[in-house]
């Protein structure tokens, strides 16, 4: 491979990045203009979403109340009750149990790899593959 081919590809990537950045800038400018023209619409939308949240909370509370009074999980069309199972426990106790029973364990890969880098273990193979990097600002490099 010739270095000229590599240098040419650096220029291609630089131009592609510049084009994408120009389009992103144009999009952001257009969005800012749209938002400034539609300030009132956006305010109405925020208020409408807040109203929806408040009214949905009220509907959920009324649905739970109806369920508690009747035991009916579908008291009216459009709403229902779903029973979920929630577990509450102390994590250290759960970990102790998992270790004792050698089940429900999972490896903290990030912590394990940090330890192995500091103190290699015989069953871990450490390699150093190469990776190519590309400068963030190719225009600066090309000048």
C-alpha cells in the first residue's frame, strides 16, 4: 500500500466530516429558528403534558381505589390492575447466600479486568492488538 493512498483517504474522511458538521449546523440553526417562532406552541405542549401526567395519576389512584373496594381488576373499560412481585432484601445478605450456594453469581468484568491488568492470572491471556486512530480535527492536520 502506498502512503499516498492513505493520505488521500485522510482527505476524504476530513471532507466527509466537514460535510456532516455543516449539515448538523444547518439543522441546529433551523431548529432554533423553529423553536423561536413556536415558543407559544411549545409552552402549550409543556402545559398539556403536565395536565396529562396529573390526570393519569388521578386515574391510577381511582382505579386502585375501585379495585380495593370491589376486587375487580378491570373495574371499567380502559383501566386495569396488574399485580407485580417486588423483592426487598439487603444486598450483602443476598451475595453471601449466592456464594454459599454457588448460584446467582455474576462477574464484574470491569473490576476483574482491572485486577488482572495489575496482577496477571495464569488462565488469562493478555494480548496487545493494534488499533488505528484518527485525529479529531483532520482539517488542522491537513493544513
